[in-house]
């Protein structure tokens, strides 16, 4: 009796488990989107019912419509492109300088003594406090935005690269040296890969600073870009465009995060964390 | 049985390079603490020497000097008899690069010859010799502690060293894995014919593997014992037990001139 019972149960149980497992796998990535989706539904609902006046907050559909209108006119793609290029150029310039100083100061005592104190002092100045000065120096030109973004992303990349290089396991370095690895090979095969997880932490942090800096710079001193588009819209009381700009910033931020995650998965595949 | 007879099966096949070592009045101090005080030691080419002693007796320091990882404050170390006189080290920890797969870690042992034709083949052979050919493409993080040390052994052996310095490489392994590793090590040594210098605190391990056991005390050689038991050695045998007792007795009563 007991035998038949178990043999009957077994084939039943397996597909049910498999089904539940598959559902979970399908739903797992979607779970994070439940709250934002719910928010949009509630937002649209209260706008449609007239609880939320357009003069305070336009409905999601109105924002979408504004997005479509500005896409057709070419204004939105142009401004997004300008903002994206500014962000990217600032990240490349500031990131490269930060990465360079981080490596130099992590690898060379002399370089560290020479520059670290200066860099640490400069770090304590909020870079956005320089905006008035930057406007005087560069006007509201591209150089102003590039300077501010580059300055903003410099420190997180510098500090984390430096930390990563210093935290490289000295036992591995000793092993590599005992097998005859010298400067360049030691750097590319041991030190850089060892510092990479920390460098990625710096990169993620830098991306946050990058968008923040760009938003502030574009709202205060710009003649194009998503931030400029939002400020113009405010003058004409086009709240749908203002909200659209905010949504665009959120999407660009999310996009940058997705790209970095993909890069991490590719570069840090050896870490058990990144197994799935 | 004499030392020469015990070592003969390996010697006969030893066309592989091996180096003899001469250490003369080696002094090494860390700050005010003198770890090695005028140590003299001669090691024959192809000999398997175990260095034992209490922790802090200077055995690991001695190994690091021989391996060239540190320099002595005074005295000299001479190598004779091999072309490539870079001693290979097997550390207490596996020290595998976590971001390189298993086979790439083994290839590190080839040094600059890694780019030569047939390098991959040699690395794979070395990996097969330690029984891990099927893990070549895996990350070190997926291996057990014993498997990691086997990869480290393959990395050390692939360079065909003339001297292999082993710094308690089996210390962190469980008893069973440790015995497996010991026989793997012995097989490799008999096949390759290198000079082996094993630092350990495990008397049974020293008695299993070594031609000669050197006991360090206060930075100098306190006991120098030739082991003439036939290989592979049986841990249960009365001779083995007597040898272990001799050494343990000396370790427990550190009076001079025992």
C-alpha cells in the first residue's frame, strides 16, 4: 500500500515542482518592477479621476504624449544626445585622470607622497560649489559641463582605484614574482585584475555623481540638453515636459547601471557572486 | 639500509636537473630578534630534506632565504649542479590567481616559456599528473582546498625545478587529503629527481617523505638525522614508530646535546 502510494505521488510531484520553479524564474526579474508599475497606475488613476490637477502633476499619459510630440519635432532626441555626450565625455576624461592617479599612487610611493595630500584636500570641496567660478571661467560653454562632470567623477574613481591597487593580495604578488613575472606582466595579470572589483565600485559611484552633476549644470548654465529642456518648459508652464525630463534622467541612469552590471559580469566572472 | 640505497631508484632515473645547496653561517634577524644565528647546512642534489621544529624556530625563514624570497643578513647560499637555478616554492596557501582558470594558473609555472609552442600541452600534462585534467577550464574558486594545492603543485612541477621548497603546503588539509598529497608529492619527486626541501611541523609527514630530517632549534641545527627506511614507507611499521619517537622525544626535551 505504502509503495503504491509513493509511486503514485512521485510522477505527480515532479512536474508540479518543475512548474513552480519555472514560474519563479520567469517572475524573478519582474518583481522589481511591481512597485514602479503600481505607482504609475495609481498616478494615472488619480489624474483621470481629477484628484491630481494638471497644473501640479500631469498624468503619465500626458507625459508620454509630450515625449512623442518632442520626439517627432526632433527636440527630444537632440537634447538627449547632447546630455548623453556630455555625461560620457566627462566620465571618460575625469575617469581616465582618476584611474591614472589611482594607479600611479597605488604603485609608486613617490607619486603617492607627491599628490595624495593635494588630491584628498581638493576632495573635500563639493565640486558643485565651483559652479559660479566655472561660469566665470568657461561661460556656459560645453567646457563648463565637461569640467564639472570630470571633476565629479574623478574622486570616486581615484579613491577606489587607489584602494583596489593597495588591497591586492601581497601573497599573490610574491607568488607571481617568484615565478619570474616582472613589471608589466605583474601589473596586467595580478595587480589590475585584483583591483578591478574595487574599480567597479568606484565606477558605479561615479555614474551617480555624473548624472547629478550634469542635471545641476544643465539647469543652471546651459543652452541645450535635457536639463535645459526642463528649465525652458518651466518658463512656459509645460509641466508634462518637466516630468518627461525627470523620467529621461531616471532612464539614462538605469541604462548606465545596466551597462556597468553587464561589464562586471563579463570582467568579474570568476567571482562566485556573479555566477548567475 | 643506507641513505644511498634508499634513494637509489630515483637517482638512477635522475637525468633531470637537481641542484645541491651549501648554506654557510646564515644570519637573519627581524628587528632585535635573531631568527637564524649562523646556520650551516649542506644538501645533496636530489635529496629530500625535511626541516622541522617548533613554531618560531626559524624554519619558514630558512625556506624563504633558500627560495630567494628574502635575503640573509649575513652568510651565503650556494647552488650547484643545475642550469635554471631559480628554486620553486609551494606556499602554505595555494596562492592561485582567482581570475585565471586552472590551466592558466598552471602555465604561470612555465614563466617566460609560457609563449613557446607546446606550453599548453606541458601544462595539461602537469595537471593530469595531479589528477585534475578535467578541471582545466574551471575557476580556482570552485575547487576544494586539496584540489587547489594540487594545482599549486602542478604549477611548481611544470617548470621542472631543480630545487622545490615546500613551506608547510599540506598544513591546512584534512588528514586523508594530506596523505594523498604526500604520496603525490613523493611520486613527483621520484619521477623528476629535484632537490626537495620541506618545512613542516608534522613529524609523521617528515618521516614519511624525507631522506633526511633536520631539526631546527633557536636558529641553528639541533638534530640532523638520516632516514634509511625503504619507500614507500609504512606508517604502521616499528622502524617508522621508533623514528617518530626519536624526533618527538628531541622536540619535547629541548635540552642541548641530547
